[in-house]
C-alpha cells in the first residue's frame, strides 16, 4: 500500500495499528462516517459552485461524480 505524502511513516504505522485493533464493526462504522463526511463536503462544494441548482440537481451532480454516467439510469445522467 502506498503511504500518504502528508503522513510520516510513524503516524501511518500507528494509524494502521489502531485500525487493526478496532475490529470489523468499528472499522465499518469508521468507513461509513468517512463516506458521509466526503458526501457532505462534496455537496457543499457543489452548492457553492451551482447556487442555482435545486436539491435534486445537486443530488444528480453528486451521483455523476461518484459513478460513470454509463452506470446511472437515464433520468440521473
């Protein structure tokens, strides 16, 4: 696995050890929390860039960023 450029090797090793000790359910919760945070940040950026978009337009834009349009049903493209 590639080390993040803004993280020291020691910090990365500590983080890896903490994640290893968490156990499956806690790691899953952490992943969900990170996903929700990323979605909230992306929505905030989209709102700033497109103040005229409706909530539906924003959600469609979020989906277009998360998935290739080929994988979205036609109404969401």
